[in-house]
C-alpha cells in the first residue's frame, strides 16, 4: 500500500492487508536498550550510528564550525576560545602597526624640529650680520 501524503494516519492507520506493519513508537526519552529491542533488524546499524555520532571529531577547518552531536557545551567553549584567540592575534597585529606608525611619526617630527632649528639658526645669522 503506497503512502499518500494527503491521507492522515493514526495508530491504526490501515485496515487493509499490507506487507508493511507500522506501529507508533515513542522513542524520544526511551532508554537505548528498549529502542534497540523494538527494532531488532536495525539494532546493529543503530548502535554503529550512535557510536559514530558520539565519537565524531572535526577533521578539517570547516568542520570546526559544526557542533557535535553529544556535547555542545565544549563546542561553544571552543568557539569562544577561537573568537578570543582571533581577536588577540588581530590586536597584536594592530598594536605592531601602531608602533610602526608611532615610530614613523616620531621620526618625521624630529626632522621637522631639525628643519625649524636650522631655519631659526639662519634667521639669527642674517639678523646679526645685517
């Protein structure tokens, strides 16, 4: 019997003979052992999937931004650390640039002072000789 999207299925959704037997199964907070008993044909695969999900670790840089299936707290802590690490490195780079600009400004101001002193010296020499 093909499933029709327009048709509503309740717990006893079909009175016709069918090769598929469906029953309602609330598994949201059920223990894992109970869930595996209800699906004996898929139990091995379900255990494998659950273990894969639990032991998943990011392998590439892009996967760092995918939260894990089990412990999202450690993911948020890692994102917090990455953010503040990035901000620290950015701060160091900007601080280095600021030091360079400050040294350059100091050098230019010393040149201006030397030029002003030379101009003042020339002005004194011209007034004393005249």
